[in-house]
C-alpha cells in the first residue's frame, strides 16, 4: 500500500507544472487489454434502434425508444475520418455518455457547373458511414441535410441551378420557402439520401431506426434579418405570392388596400396588381392604426407560407419517401425575441419536434472573430453563473412538443467552461428541456490541436479555433452530467408559467408576459440583440425555476403563473431556487448547489465559501472556481451506492496563454475585459484540484484515481469512521471512482 501511495505521489508531482497551481490535461489513449473503470456505454442500447424507432411520448413532450422512455445527451459530429478512426470516435462518445449525434452538412451538389437535381455523393456516403458506426455503439443520429449558406454549396452557386436572381457567391436565405424549383431540388436530394440502400448497413435510412430525428434544414427563416436583404428576383416572387394571398383574404387587392387605408408603401401599384413589403425592422417594432393592420397581414402571410412549406416537406418525407422517423422543421431564431419568436415557433409546430440554435458567447471582439481567436483580440468572458438570464436553454417550450437545442456551447476563449455541462444537465432536468447538442465534437476523442497552423506568425503565435466542445472543460465534464441527466436523478420542476396565446395575439405580434433573452453570436446576430430584454412582465429568471410553456391558439383566460414563483426568486439577495427544491443558485456570488438522493454537486466561484453540506455529503474545497459532482453510478441513493463517481472540473487554458485586463472600444461603447497577448499551445493547463469529500456510506472500500480516458492510474486513500468514508482528491483529479 505504501508503494502504491508513493507511485501516486510521484504521478501527481510529475504532472504539476511550473505554471503555478496547474497540471497538464493529458489526452486519453486507448489502452489495449485494459478496460476503463469509467465507461457509460452500458447506458446505451446494444445497437441504436434495438427497441424500435424513436417516437413521442403520449403527451408529445418527450421521447420514447419503442415503448421505453429515453433521454438524449447529444453532440454534433461528422464523418471526416477513416473507418477505423470513426469506429474509435463512436466508441469514445458512448463511453462518455453520448447517445445521439447530429450530422450537420449539405447533400446538395457543390460548386460550379453542378445540376440542381444531382447530389453530393461524398456527403451522402459520409452520412451513411456515420449512421452505421454510431448505431454499433447505441448512438442515434439526427440528420441535418441542408443549409442555405453559400459555403455549403462549394462556395459557388451555379447559374445552371436556375434559381432566378441567384448565382456566384450568393446565399440562399429565405429562397426555399418561396421558390418551387429549389424545393424540387431539395426533394431530389433527400430522396437519394433516404431511399437508396445504405451500403454499410444494408438498410435504407427511411427504414433505419438508428436515425432518430430528421431535421428539414438548418438556420433559415422568414422572421430573421436576412429577409430584409432579399434579392430583387426573390422579392418579386414573394410579393406576387403575397398579392395572391391577399386576394384570397379580401377578394381583391383593391379591397386589401382599402382595409389598410393610408398605410401605403412605395412599390404598391394597384394597376399592376403589385404590393410592397415592410422591412424586417418594421416587424420588430410596435405599430398602430392602419400600419398595424397591414403588418398583421404581412406577418400572417409569412407565417402561413413557412408553416405550409414545413408541413409539405414533412408530408413528402412521411408519405412519399416513407420515412418513419420523427421530424424537426428547423432550428432558427428571429429578429425580435419579444415580437417574432412565437410566430417562428408556431410555424415549426407543423412538425413533431421543435428546436433552436443558441450559443453562450464570451463577448469576443476582433477581426475574423466569427471563426478564429487571435493575439490582439479582446474578450469579456463573463460566467453564466453570474448572468443566469443568459443561459441558452432558457426557452419557452411549446406544449405538446419536445424542444431541442441542436447547436450550442460556450465558445472559446471562455475559461469557465466547466460550468457548462453542470448547468445544462441541472436546468434541463428541472425544466423538461429535452436535448442539448454540443457543438462540435472533433477528432477521435479530444481536439488535439485547436489551432490554425497556417496563421503562425514570426513569434510562433497562432490563431485558435473557437467552435469546439472537444476540450477538457466541456467534453471532459460529460460523464457525471450525462449520467445524472439520462437517469433522471433530478426531479422535474412544476409548470411555473403556462401561457395560452390566441392566434390574433400571434398575428398582432403582442408581447408575452415572459420573453427569452438572445445571446449575441457574431456569425448569427446583430449587435442590437446584445441588449437585455426589458419588455417582459415576468423575470426571465423564472425559466430556471421550472417549466415555462405556451399553447398557440389557446384560450388567453387559461394563462396562469405559479403562486410559488415569488418564493423562488429573491432579486435583492440574488437567489434562485428550483420549484423541485433540489437546486439553489446564488447568482450574486456565482454558486449553484444541487442536492438530490443520487447526485450532490456544487459549481461556481467557491473561494468565498469553503465548506458545502449537501444533505449528508460534505464537500470542502479551496478552489477559487470549480464544478464538483458526487454521483451514484448504479442508480442507487448515495448512502447505498456501490459505485460513486466524484468528478471535478476547474479552470482550463492553453499552456502559455497570456492575457491582461483591459478596457476596449466597440463601436461607440467602452467595454471591460481582457486583451489576448498569446494564444498559447497544447497541452491544456488545469487549475489543480483542492477538494475533500465525506460520504455517508460505510460500505465503500476503495477509491481509484482515473486518467482522462477513464483508466485507473492509482489508489486514493479512503478513510472510514462512524459510518462515513472520506477522501482528499489528488491535485490532478478529474475523475475518482469510489466503490
């Protein structure tokens, strides 16, 4: 025993580096002939789809695998690797608790000279490969086959496609909803994808239960800013369809103009039977009088058109191609959370599943900040723990539908990444939010080199990649969080706010009593979306206490707010409690505590409080910032569990990363944050673990330190006294298993 302790001491000592108070995060390697002690593959089915196709629960709000409830812990991932590496990648994801991947690509033909009705065979083959590889590890696949961004069309939109007014480097934002030719092209693409036999399984995807969810398209919509810049050819098509819609409503276009009175626009022309459009910006503002009447007609026309498109494509998948999967329309946002989100969500109810993409951005500023982090850039880097209203999954869910976040993450250069899985697993459990797809898993296991080598300067500095979850602070924190979420260790909260919104209120863009925040993303949002929403009557912190839901087309008199809400939010003390009673959030100090029968955890800026008592589990720590879980691995109460995972996440930054506090200008405002001096290099540096844990379980006999691959690397001294077991975690502890 003394020899083992000495070896462990040396292991810890050798990994503590000159950068004071840190250790190297060492990437895991598969060890031939050894079995990882931490492996969550057992949570997955033997093969994805073994129990049948994914379907909806009886109330429509959650998922079933055949007749068994199932929860998903998903990532975005692709197939850009050889077969052997793809198999290892799938195995690693399953080990970490993943049971769904989203393949986001574009199967349309790419590049100059292509034919609209052809397909990208390489992309389709990759999708088939991914479905087959993931299926073997019990991992389902969500398929996203099209994005109208030009980069997914080979950087060149051919004239041969025959999309009037669009060619060269044009994006196709909004075109699919109005252009029948593009719709026909889309149908030709997905017909090949879903009806031809997958050579890697022998099953066409339409009959493949390992395909969990079909997503019609990615990030497009009629209520976003992109519609404000539509090309003349598209505007002509949209206004012609609008004129036809108005004639059906009013009888003639003249009667529509009469109903609008003096609300006229420059390109209105009764003689030519043409009608103009208000801008997207107009739709984000309050309106009165005749303008309000005209705007109502325009937004209802937009919504009807988008709803009918999604319904038509849904029926094509189901009734023409014979796809048996549940379907999601898309995953986009709008130009105004308060006035347009509900319209967008209503159009999505034409399909079974609803979704949105939303990131927690670090407030990152500099040239090319949408895709790279350079020396000389600035970032704010605030933690979500102190701005809970910004949590991406604070969403008003639509009753009768599951809700997904099909892309999200804490984009680099955040250093407080360890909070992310902790908060997502906890708040998802409380609010009933169904799945959060991390963006994006790269490489076989972790991102080995998150740098762009072609950007290296004379001093060796390189630009850093910002769109990855395959880093220690996110992917490294999956096991405990996936486990507790998938096994329902936290109780769901009550319905805190139930809204019923008649369609008239929808068409009039009336503001609901509670409004979602929109988090700024340089690739997706305009800067006016950075402002905090102040139009709602109910605090956005209500999203963290329980479920917030809406019924479209309902009876407004049935809208209700829980009388408990006032007891769950204390704005003076900056405290939030879940209605389930198992979570408390001190957002003044940035500390979350979770206390359940099978999982106890703390997360945040802990240096102000060193001792945490969670039921009869005690956690002592001198870490300034950490996320710490004590989780039963066998679905038993901690007091009776025969296998407990203690997982710790701290602050992670690259070796040699340098930054300095700084004020900086952005347009006309002065912001305070950090200037990046050096983006560093691999490996990641992790703040050392400074944690002691006392467990109320006299049956525990052994504690084992694991490496990042889940393999045992040494014993940890376990002290037992008066029916309790206690241990001090090693300084490089990420995972410790106590049995």
